[in-house]
């Protein structure tokens, strides 16, 4: 019997050159399993790429191998290599002590510890301790050097690692002081994260003192005790009495109206729930979230309508009316509500596909507000058959595409020109593209590298920058 033929696979590199920068990708197809990747220029060029991370970040390549380490021999599957910047990890510790500095662990308040990536925020509610009032009901801040409200980053501790084996680059220690409240009733009004929603209440009490305190009204929240009432005992008077009233964010129902008789949406997406102070992305009654947590993050539905482009969900039904609601919109009004789909005819939509070598991206501006849009790609100038810029108009609006090239330092004696498919005729001026039309502009480079003016880091494959400019022509 003949051996089964092994199917070629691809090798893809996906990376960012700066924190939060544009994601780029490059792919080499049709690599036979067993191929020594170190013999390929494509492999060596990309593996050698490195970008200096900013302070408190790390850059490294993450391979989709079993152990995450570099692959040198092509396996029998597609290889994907992710290059990105990862923030350093810091250890947050919150200590809970009394007014004399003694630990409150025996009273139910042990130290709190967590690993927080650099730049991320944290909020830790202070635990309830009988007979004591914390000076802060929660500890919050950002793990960076500019917003350390409670201490100082200590950089670096030796030999500290997280559960994945990544080094812990520093620590932040915070101390919350609890004061005894003998002879006082103290009521805190807090949210789930421990932050206060209203000023606390304080009253001097003695044995037999009656108290009746109405919890303050807070927009979008409901307290678990509308009224705090009772009679203080001798023990309350001696040791003090601390009561927490917990406020829960209200939940509302959202109805999605497709706003057109020929539009549709699945029945199970017609309604969902939202929660005050959360985003529309969060459904407090949805299933499938984190274990032990109520609710889940659920994308807003996308309705379908032939011949139209969906613009999004709005608070009012009329075209151009109401506010756009996205998954990141925070719920800051009360009550159940209806959101309305807004539409635009396909004939009014700008939709363009741009390809540059192995890179490609889609341009879709529903409301084309600017007179022109520019899209820039670095000229890595790979194989001749990839050295083109292709622009395809698959929208309903005629656009004009023009192309330009500018050389990088060290390549300033190279001239870049764009020619048509015949590789001879120049691409003159903006090229108008009606619906379903496309143009392919081949980049030709003439001249030589000026080695005197080369960048200090030596040879680079990036000779210059290609710019595609799009203009609406109606």
C-alpha cells in the first residue's frame, strides 16, 4: 500500500511593533512537513525580528507548539507564532491591622494577596471586622509608578515567580488601619466591590439606645436593608456596633427592535438583561460566565436585512436620532428599554478590500465623513509576484484610489513607481472604481541603497512606505 501523502502547511507570524500598535501578519504557504525551517529566509528573517519593549513590558514570540517553544522542523499542522508585548507582573499585598498595628487575621481579616499586571487597575473591598471601622472600605489604584496611592513599588524581589513560571517584577504593599468604635453605631453603605455609595452614618449609643436609620436612596442601586433598626445591647455599647448595608446594581430588560418589516433577528436574541453601572456587553442573567459568578458577557445581536448594512443599535427609532449603544456603552439610566436597529442601503456603503503582499485588510466606513482616507503599509518587498497593492471596491459607492511611495532613510536613492498589470504602463493619477471593480498596482523600485545613510541598526528589509489614498466619488 502507498504511504499517505502529507499535506503542506503554512507558517504565520503575527506581531505588534509597539504596545497597542497595529497588528501585522505574514504567512508562508505550502511548507512540507519535516522541512528544516532554519534553512528558509522567511523563517530566519522573522525570528530575528525584535522590538524594544517600553519600561515594564516584555516582548517575546509565543509559538503554538506543545511547549510554546520555537519550532525548527515543520510539523504536520499550521504553525502560528504570536509576537506581542506582555506587561510585567507585580504582587499586591493588603495588610489589615488595628490602630496599634496588630494583625486582624484572628478576627477574620487575613492579608490579601493578588498578582496584578503592570498598568491594570485593582479594587479590593476591606473585610468586615466586628467592633472595628476601616479607614478605607476598599483599596483601589493602578499598578504603575505614577498612581501608587498606598505605598511604593519595590523593584525587584529576587526569585519570585507566578504559577506559570513568569517572574514577578515587584511588589506593592498596602496597609488598611481599623479603629475600634466603642460606644458608637457605625453604618457603611457599600457596593459589591466595597466602595461606598453614600456617606457612612455614625451615632453614639448606650445600653438600650434605639436606632432607626433609613438607608439613603442611590440611583440604579437597591439596598439589602431599606431601614436599619434595633436596640443597642450592653455589649454593643461597650464594643461598638458596625453594620454594612450592601447595595446591588439594578437589572433591567432590553428589547431589540429590528425597526424594519423585512429585517430579522433570532427569537432568543430579541430580549436580554443589563445591569446599572455595567456595560451592555454584560448580561447579569446569562449563563456560561465564570464559575461562581452570576451572569456572562454576551455580544449584542446583529440583525439581517437584504440590501442593507446594519449601522448599530440606537435609543430612538428614527434615522439620525438617538444615541448609538455599543457593547462598551455603560448603563447609566434606569428602567427597561428598547433599542432600535438603524440601517443604510448597500448603495450608500463604502466597502473596500486592500491587499499588500501577504498583508490584507478591509476598509468599511459606514459614514464616510473625511474627504480622503490613507492606509499605510511598510514595503518589505517580498517575492516579485507579491509586490503589488490591490484595491477592490465591493461597496455601493464609487471610490478613487491613488498610490504613493516614500523611501526610508538609507534608501533615499531608490525611486518607487506603480505600474499596471502589464508591468510597463504607469498607474496615472487616482483610479476610479465603481462597485465590483478593482485595480492592481505593481510597485517597481529603481536605484540603489545609500549605505552611508543607512540606519545605525544596519540592514533592513523595509525600504520604504507605500500609501493608498481613497476618496469618495459618489
